[in-house]
C-alpha cells in the first residue's frame, strides 16, 4: 500500500504538473473522499475493499476521520455484533446507551460502544482511579480471561469506584461486567488509527486523482493476472479507458493519461508477458534518444541493435503495440523474419564499413514498401485471434471482449456477480454461470484412473475455478476446449471452510441462450431512428425465427414504458445479431427474463433415500 501511494504521488506530480504534491499534506475532511467511501466504491482502498466493508461504509455514512478509525476496529470477528448499535447511535443520538454518566465524553466519538482497548483502560481510570499501569494489567486480564487475576481486579475496581466516585457495589459490578465484555474484543486504537490514515489516503487519491491511483495499483500488481483483471474491471466501472501497449507512448509500467480531458491508462511494456524489463528499457531509451519510431522497419533496425529479442517483438505485435503506426498485426508478424534479416544485414554492412543505397531514409522507405506488399498478401488478423493473444500476453482483452455480444444476457443468466455473492450460497446449492473457458487441465483420478478436468471460467469481471469429476466429465468432457464461450451448471461444495465448484453440465453459450432466455425486451430512446430499429428488428426475427419472446419499450423521463407487441414475435436469439442491433442509435438497453435455475441433486440413490 505504501508503494501504491508513493507511485500514485509520482504520477500526480508528473501528469498534473504538481511537483510538490504530497498525500501527507491533504486535509482529513475532503468531501470527495467521504462521498467515495459512502457510496462503497472502495476497491483498491486499504482495509475497506471487501464486500462487507463496502456495505458497512454505505450504512454508516462516514463523515469524520475518527469514524474510519472506529470502522477498522469494529469490523472484526467479535465486535462486529456492535456495528448496528454504532450505526444507530450515529443516526439517532437519543439511542446511545452510556455505561455510566462519568463515561459519556469517553464514548461519545464511538456512539456509546466501547471499541478500543484504550477506552477500557480509561474507563478504569475514570471510574475506579486506576493508574495507567494498573489499567493495562486489567485490560490484559480481561482480554485473556485469567480468572484468578480477574477476581482480584474486580475487587480492586469495586473498591476504587466506591473510594473515588462513591459508586455502590452493585453499580460498580455492572460497569465492570460491561468493560469485561468489550475488553474481550477491544482493538488497539493507535494501531487502528495508523491503518485509517492509509485507508483515508488511498481513498483520497482514488477520489481526487483516479487515473493516477489506478495506474499505481495496476503497476503494483503487475504479473498477478487475477488482480490485474479485478482492477481493470474497476477502471471500466470508473470510465477509465485502458489503452493497449504502444512502442511510442508506453513506459515500463502502467502510465496515466489526463490530457485534454481524456482519462486513460496506457499498458506498460514490461507488463507484457515475454517482454522483460531489459527489453522495455531498451525500447524506451532508444525512443527518448532518437525520437519516435516511424514504422515497424525503423523499430526493428533500432532496437535489435540493443538486444531486444524476437520473442519480445512478437509479443509487442500480438498485443497491438504497433497499431498506432498503421501496421496490421498479421502482416508484420508474417514479415518479422525478413525484417530481422534485413536489420542484421544492415548492421553487418555498417560494421564492415560498407555503404548501401538504402542506408538512410530510403532504406526505411524500401523496407516499409516491402512490409506494405506483405500486408497485401496477408489477410488481417481476425478479432478472435487478436483477443486470444491479448488475453494470453496481457491478461485481459483490449480490442473488445468475447462476451460483448452477450452483454446483459450474461448478467441475467449468472446466479451471482461477485465472489461475495457466491459466499452466500450454502453447501449443495446449484449455481449457473457463463463465460470463457480457460486453463483447461485434463487429469485422471488416482484411485481408478478415470478422466476428469479442472478449468477456469472467466466472466466479464471475475474468474472462478471449476472441477469436472469423472461422472460429469463423461457427459461433456470431449466437447469442451480452451477459449470456448460456455454456460456451466455447477454445485457449490463447502467442506472444512473450503469452497469448491463442481461442474455438472457445460453447454456452448450460443446454444444455451435460446433455451434459457425466455424473453428479451429492447429498450429504445424515443428518437426518430426508433422506427428504423423496429423495422430492422422485425427483419432479423423473420430471418432468425425461434422461441425467445421479444418486447419493445421506450425510455421516457427516466421510466421504462413497454409497448404492446404480438406474443407471436419470437426470435432465435443470436450473439452476432444482438451485437449488431446494439449499435443502432436508437438502442438504449435490454431487459432479459430467464428460466429459473433448476436444482441439481447428484446424490447417489441410497443417499437420496436416506435424505
């Protein structure tokens, strides 16, 4: 976290032209920061990014830095039971219950809840005249439940309460019992305050300098594909564009861009698999020394002299690092051997002191013409291939997403959207999820050598691991393959605190959708183009008649008003056609109704009888 903060500060100084910017100097009452916290947009914020923390942030309505300290201390096993009391006390001061009037000021900042160990110690000082040293002995005894010490301390407390404040024994025993209960969960306030400083500073950076902060987060997680995917999804939610690597713009790490109102992050060269830090440094240093690269040939001649490897150059091509030079990926990938040979020959000639007609710019023009001729021979790289390379080498998709054609439908089909929602499912629950199958490993059981599989399913935002046991594998194992878009029905398993997902059935997404989507409603903006959309939709349905019922609605003053359409209007819903319809200027969105998830009972017959 300290590294993220440091990198974010450096990004702000560079992009915003604020050479003296320091997060240590920011105010602790920034309105944007508290707005971010209170809307639960805390992915990447220290200590506050879990789903549970996001929910509590929204419920509390944080308004002071001290409340962040309290939140970090109270959101732990044990004291979590007092969160509702804390929230109620903040919203309704009349509901605050004070252990004793003498402790009113002490518990005011935590709305009557004793959250900190320091509060327990101070209570003993105020009520019973304890010294700090003796109060610490009491705190330790309470926390560790040492009975002999507790019995001794209880009498000391009761006697002190009488001596110092004339509090009767029964009242003192009641106060002691309250302190005993809270001391069991009490957290060290100074520790929580240090954490809260980091929580606030990361939230401040995200709220006020989102591009610089997210670039720092991505850089810190470089090499961790799952974390990168998580934070890239967050960038998308924040309307921050992620730009592909570029040989003329990228630096080694993720680089923020805030010029001209553009909020974007450029992928770093060293973040590409197969491009090492040495390769990235050589490319950047050569660019800074002799200017931008003019074309692919220029790049090859200049960087291979610094030892940049063929493997790194291939990775750059496959991830679109030359797209801004109007170089077609398939063409330059095909020409790489010729370009490397030409560059090697030029270096050999120069080393031998020979002069060629093409030593200067004419050489680059001739080489570029050769590449252009190659481009004419080689068909453009298909989008699916581009996406495959991007996912393999960057860990995410830049040119699009394989699930784009099914956007909205995937959300409707999925049983849950986040790991936190998955955690709500009990053992033996049935779930449904669609996405891209990856990291397929075909294995054999140890006991009887039966085939099985382990694979990942990547939804638009998350990746989940599934196991296909032999019985399930026998049904679908031969038809699953790396990169396929599929829908998985699975059973949730919970054993010894561990979560597992056992795939029961896998179907190609394209064939599963017409079977599971019962109705799709196209929501249109009330614009003149809406009539053309309806005509296009009708022609599409006539060509692709099927079982999915179709509706039409209009977005009017923030409300969705559905029109009456014939129930006979049914469609064989397909991804390509839906993707085309989405691009229409009248299109505003879709509403999807799906079949309910059918419970899977895969118990053996004797287990069912017993159940």
